[in-house]
């Protein structure tokens, strides 16, 4: 595919946007990429097109942010530390979603050590931008994945494709790796036309919210409340997009 540099992408940051997610298989990803070649360019950074990410999500001891999801609350928040492995840049991010489905993300650069414990800079930023006090938060779920980023030729849409997702629970140390799960996220400012959403709809692939944080928590801790997430997980398991039931996943198979 034709490449686009990080500098060229500066005009499509979409920090205030709508996000639409789909979950597909590795086989479907090959077909999607073949179709996308005519409409999109692929981000290339230092010669790399498949970029590694590491993320640690923070939460309160009683998983307050997770419960916002599992109870179906529309207004919710995440606090996370993310490292772009190739460029060795680390940010603390506060990501909020309002009841109209719009996402706002704020971030500032911090030391990589913040994956294990927020430093003073990160704490100050969280206290200024989050509903939650930094001192009430601790590492909850960590993940590592690889990302392909596409930008449409009109520079109005960004498409992220996440694969090879590994998830570890920082509190139970349980671990799961999702080898056939590909998360496609269409990021637009409003409801701009999208070639990829048209392609997905033509194949009857429906929107499917996929929170790496929530799935990581629920797949690695059998004591957490599932709420509205249980049906979503069972649906993905039936499609073969989550691992076959194991001891840690048996509660979703019933």
C-alpha cells in the first residue's frame, strides 16, 4: 500500500471523534486490506508498518471504571499509560466518552516507569483531567498488541487495526492471548462516509464494541461482575473470535 508518514497524519488526529468498532478474523483481515489499497494509505514509521503498543490501564481497588462499562453506563472514563514501542514514547491518557457517543482524549508525555506506578507528573495530570483522584488508582490490566493504521485519501478518517493481542491482569497475574481476534476501529469526526464501513456492512459484519480493558479484566478474573458484557463475549466465542473455553473462560460457555 502507499505509505503516509506520521507528520502527514498530523491533520487527522481526531481527538474529539466518534469511534465505531468491528471484530473480524485474521482471514477476513486479508480481504479487508486488499480492498483498502485503493482508498487508504498506511502509516509508516521508521520503515515499520506494524507498530507495537504496550498499555497499562489503571482503576480503583473496586474496579469503578470497569463497572461503568459492565453496567452499561454511557458516560465513562479510562485512565491508561501507553508506550509506542518503536518510538519509545510513553503517555498518560485520560479518555472520556459522553452520553452522545463522542470520545475525548487528553494526554501528556511521561516516563516509561509509569506503567508500574504513576509518577508525580502523571498524578498531577490525572488529578487535573480525570474524575478519579490519582492516589485512588493502581495498575489493573496490561496489554500488548500490534497496530496497522490506515488513513483515507481524503484525510477525513483514520482506521486502526489491532491484532496479536495479549492481556494480563496486574492483580491476579492471569494471562490470555487472542490470536484470531482483529479489532477494526473507524475514527471519524462525525458521520463522514467510509469505504471500510460499507465493505463491512456488505459482508454483514456488525458493529461490536470491544474494550481491551474490559475484555482483559473479565477474561482473567472470574470474580468480576460481567453485566452487559457477558452476551458480547459469548457471541464472539461462537464466531471463533475469542479462545475456546478453558478453565478461566468456562463461565461464558454455559
